[in-house]
């Protein structure tokens, strides 16, 4: 009888505890102590409580109220605010939650596969010194944990950290260096939300809303899409952001130009679900890599697709064929990758006209006797050889489509390409090999991206 009474009492207490927990206002872990909210944009705060419960949210002398729907979800919107803080965020329903040390600044999503996931302490260049010097209280770090299964989720166990030598070691190196540059130049808080999973293709990151935008993908197997989006990105979409950076593509080597359409779907889909218009989307062009038994032009075809993706509005590409390691899919120099992405943001998003961010890109060609003149964009100051040696990785072909190594000489914003073996040239390729580390750059020191003038 005593045991039964204890069991009954426990059951009543459990019921009361569960009822109280259900009634309590609850927030996603993304909204927590030390977070950064996007400045100069309406601020959405969301969570869960008992159905029809009234919820009030207060921040920096501003307040908004809302009511939960039948599923117990609520969302309120505070007016846009300028950079500043720290502030206290107060959420009040039947209970009250206080979030401390909230900053207003710039918020960026940092996503992709292993090179974005690669943390500072994992043998990145000069990681000991860089970690020791990482005292940046205005930079805040948040990492989305990998899902344990394929189920969609609305929340996950994680938290915001103040950037310091104690916290940055296990944070994305590319994201950290990107954020450090923004914080240094803009003098405002920066919030970095990393959502990246090693070894992943682009399709699982893409919402169905993005696939529907691209005619070239509508007949594809939709089972490939959305899995990581649903667990790693969708829970972030109520958060106002400035933009996104993306480092991925190794998982799609072999897709050729189809990767361009997949990029269109990813960018268009994210923009649609966030509902913030064409927000900035800056990405990394993969570094050269010896893929062993794969055809030597499979990686160049991904480079070609990534370059073509620059026609997506408000995008930018950081070229990295000079800072990779052909024997390692994970180049240790994450500093220059992060800085090049940051320079795109500083120039294009924040209007800093003094920042060099554009790599030379193939623009046009014309036959000039037994040579071909190749014109480059982003070369107004002229072109140069990075190491002072003759230009490398140029090949040339005639109508027989047989490419041979070529001599290449700089002439202003053009390169004159020729070979005694090809007297009637019709096409040029540059860096068209998986291990190509060409030395052509512009006067700003940024490397030229690979290209081909043919479609053979």
C-alpha cells in the first residue's frame, strides 16, 4: 500500500511538472545569453508556450507582444535597432526568461562541408598563436550541432560563446577569420552561426522551395534534397541575418556544370525561406586537389560552375588556387580564405571601396595571327606573375582539339598565348587540371580563376 501511495504521489507530481513545463514560455537555444541580433532590421523573437498564451518581449526600451497559436508556437517582431549593447532581453508569459549580454550588430550564417566545419585547433596555420590572440568580446560564436538522424527539428542543444582563446579553438576557422575582419573594420559586434557538416553534397542543404525555382532540377530525385536544410538551416530562418558564406563543393565533384544549377537552387531557396530578399551570399571556389583516379578535369568543371554562379545576384567568389595543398582536401591556410570572403562583404555589402576583392576572370578572346589574346576582367591595374616566373598552366589548341602547353605573356589586361605546335589556334585553357596552381594574378595579388574558351 505504501509503495502504491508513493507511485500515485509520483504520478501526480510528474503530471503537475509536465503541465507546468508545457505552460512555461520556452525559447530555442539560438536565442540565448551572449547572442548577437542583426542591427537595422526588424528583430524576430520566437518560441513555444501553452496555446493562446500571451507573450511579451522587451529589449532596449522596445516591447512587442504576441499570442501562441494552437500548436503552442509564438513569434513577435521588435523594431529595427542600431548597433550596440549589451542589453537584457526579457520574455514574459506565465513565466519569465531573462537573456543577458545581448548585442546588436552583424549576423552571418556560415555553412558548407568539412572546410567550413574545420576548427581553429585542428592544425590550421599558426593555430597556437592565433588562438592565444583571439580575445574579441564583440565577436560571438554559435555552432549548430550535427543531427543524430534525418528528422527535421525546430531546436538543438547549443549555445552562444564570447570569442576568446578559451572558446575559439573548436570553432570554424574560416568563419572566425571572416568575422574577425568584419569586426576590425566595421567596429560593431559580429555574430557567427556555423552550420556545416563534413562530407556532404549541396542537395541536402537545399530547401524544396529552391528546387522548384530551377527548371533544370525539377525532374531530379527530390529525395536528395532538404534533409540537412530541415535539421540544420530551417531552425535558423526566423533569425534576421545580414548574409551567408558558403564553403562546399568537394562532395559534388563529378557533377560538372549541373553544380551551377544546384547553386542557383541553394541560394534562391535560402533567400526565399528567409524572406529577406537577395541577401549577400559569398562562397569559396575550391582549391586544387589531386583526386587520384578521377578524371583530371572533373574538379575544373566544378570551378567553371562556381564561376558561372557569379551571375546569381549579390554573390561573390573567393578564388583559392594559390593557397591550397594538392595533397590535402583541407588546406590549412584558413586565414586567407576568411579574409577574402570578408573583403567581398566589406566591399559589396558594407561599401568599403578601398578593399581589393576581385580576382581576374576570363572575359573574352580573339585570334591574333598564330596566337590568341585573352582578355581578363578585374585587371584594370594590370596582371602579373605571382612568383616572377613565366606564366604557368596555359594550354592552346587548334581545330583538332588537341591541347598543348603554351607560352603566355602579359600585355596589360590581356595575356597573349601561343605555341609553335599550333599555327592556327582556336581555343585556350588555363588552370584546367585538378592540381593546377597557376601563378597569374592581378596587381592586387589576387589569383586568376581557371577557365576554358571552348565547350568541347
